[in-house]
């Protein structure tokens, strides 16, 4: 078992998030230039400033921990590694939409377990955290919905643009079988799921720093999060993610995904 003090991690993460908020809100809805990265996603001075701040704080507090972030070189830790995303939802941030967040997760590399996760929404003053046992929303326990059927589910994804064509065909089939579907939100939609406001999220093209923080929050809230094959997410996952409020809903969704994929072909 991990011997780290998760209460101390929670206190540190809260302070870290507060510092990140100050930086992001200083830049939010102010004119700024942005660059296009090799993967065609945008990056701003806010992304870089926040990640630099997060890395400095983590290194000062936990010098033996590794750090994997979106904007800078990955440094895997021998025992513990932080996964950080300074602004999850940079396109929202650039366009003045308040649905962007800061993500932080601590993973026990040796045990292969994500110990702590945080989804912080700076402009909304909302925060989900979990130590893997309890999920909290703004300091109070939160729970996923009890939806068990795809036909009754509210399904989300961030954008059709994140899906390769073959994966989009799968999403079309799954989402058309749901009660209704909505788009937009990045990490925020996973927080909504943890609080019972939506029931299902199906996405692709996510990176480790996109989903690590989501895992403890959703699971401690009673939900489930896996890849499209139903396997536990880990640093080697392919970025295709399903998050569901209940086991029954997850199983039905995974079965439909499996039936929609071309036989014998990995998408």
C-alpha cells in the first residue's frame, strides 16, 4: 500500500489550485495571442505560466516525485508521479467560455494506482476532489446518478472534432441510442457526471494528463471509467474513454461500442 499522507496531498492540492486560479483568471477574457502546437491544439501564455507554477510548487514540496504535464517534458517518478493539465479546455479559455479547468492527479507508479484527483474550475469557483475513497464537490460529498439504461442516459462529449472518422461512427451509434446528447465541457462534463447531472461520457484522443485526475473522482462518486475495451485506464491507454454512472450503463455502452467497431480492426 502507498505510504503517502493523502490528507497532506489534499491540502497541498487545494493551495496549488488557488495559485493556478489566480494566474488563469488574470488572463481569462483578456486579449492574448496563442500558438498552434504540432498536434494542432492551441497553447497560450496562461497554459505555460500555470504549468510552470505547478511544476515549481510540486518540485519544492515533493522533490522525488515525477511530473507529467501537457506543455513541458515528462519526468516519470520512480514511486510517485503527478499528472497535470494547466488548462483543460484551452479553446474554451481562448474564446471566453468559462468551462475550462485545471487538473492534477497523483499516481503511485509502483502500485499502478491513481491516489488523488482534482478537477478545478477557476471561473466557476467549483472543485471536485477525491482521495479514491470519497468524492467531494466544493467540500461536500457527491454521487453519480443511478441511471442504468442507455435509453435513459444523458450523454456528453467535448466535441465531434476530437473523434477520428471511425471512432465518430461508433459514437454516433451509441449517442443516438441515448435519451439525449450534448457537446462541450472538456473536464467539466466528468465533474457533472460525478455529481449526477449527466450519466455518460464517451470520448477519444485523450492524453494521460486529461484522464488521470478524473479517475478517482468518478470512481469515488460511485461511477465507472475505463477505455473502450472496458480496461482500467493507465499511462499506456490509447485515449478512448468511457465514463458511466453505473456498472449496468457502462456494460451496455461497452457492448454497443464493441458491436459498432469493425470486426478485427482496432480503431
